[in-house]
C-alpha cells in the first residue's frame, strides 16, 4: 500500500461512497478542494494486450519509430490535422 494512501472503513467509507454515488467528484474540506476518482486495476497487462492484438503492437512499434526518428507532433499539430481532415 502506498504510504500516502489511507484505507477508509466504516462510517468514513460509507460517507465517501455516498458522495461518489450522488455523482459528486469534488469535495471541499477546510477550504481546500479535492477530486475523488476511482482507480481500478486493469484485468490485463500492456504486454498481454499487445500480444493479443497485432494491430496494437504495430501501432506502438510505429509510434516508437516515429519518436526515434524525431517525427513527433504537438497537441496543436494533431488538432489542426484533424480539422483539416488529415487524420
């Protein structure tokens, strides 16, 4: 367990669950705002996903090659390409 994580039990746990169930993800405590989010452990690893999906493996290999070839794009570049119909 991460040192900065605290396990909640009993009333505390039920209170947090009810806040999340009500659709609230931001709470204010002592004048500070906190964002609540669910962190789930994935069912598979990245390696398992890549081994099971040849297309995903090819995309990741191409991305790695592009990075090594200094062929990278900023978020703005990608958004512009999408707007121009290039992607």
